[in-house]
């Protein structure tokens, strides 16, 4: 058999929140409170049968009841004068036209400077790309030159070796 229920109450705004729960901890959980409202005197146990009837019929459910009527709430508000005109504070200047605002600054010069910057960056990017293309063409040209040189040097070295062998044979025959 479950624990017996008690009815607890705490004020919430213009309402009292009632809940039937087995313990203070369960009541705090139902109200969604992380603070111990009982320790601060903000919550209490209710024993009046008229006030406990509805919460005991729905255990764990928070039941809100208005504390006083709307008329009582409005009557408790501080009294305000019905006049719509606000009184001027002492020493304040008489009401006049609002100060004229300066015109919004122009972005024309900023936009022109940004366009000039973008144009210059574009020109330098294109010039840099052209240099990269020229460098690549020069690299290819140098590679072709080195390949031609290596081929020509190898051919000429073979020719020199052939002529050296012919010379050495001719010298051997001459010597006898």
C-alpha cells in the first residue's frame, strides 16, 4: 500500500499552487522547484478540507487557485493619475521639436575605394598569372635546351672517341 498523501501549498504569482504528494520532496518536484520552499517559509501543509478536496482527487497534479479576484488585484495596484500628459520634471526645458538628425554619411567614397582595391587586386592577379605562364614556358624551353645539349654532347663525345681511335691506329701504323 502507498504512503498517505498530504496537501502542500505555495504562492505562485497571483495564484496558490496546491499539490497532493506523499512528501515535501515530491511536492517540490511537482512544482518544479530546485529550492527548498519549506525551509524559506514559502510552502506549507494544508489541512482545510475545502482546500484539500480537489488536490487529493488528482495526486501529483498542481492545482492553481487565484488569490483574490481580478478586482482585488487591480485595487492593490498603486494609484495612477488619469491624465495622459506627463508632468515635466523640475528644471526641464519646455518641450520642443526633436533635434534634427544629421544626414546619414555617404558610402560613395568607401565604395569607390573598395572598387579600386578590387580592380588593383584583379590586375595584379592577372599579371602574376601571366608571369607564372611565362615561367612555365621558360622552364619547358630550358628543359628542351638541356635535352638537346645532352643529346648533342653525347653525339660529339662519340665522334671525339671515334676520331681518337682512328688517330691512335694511324699513329701505331706510322711508328711502325
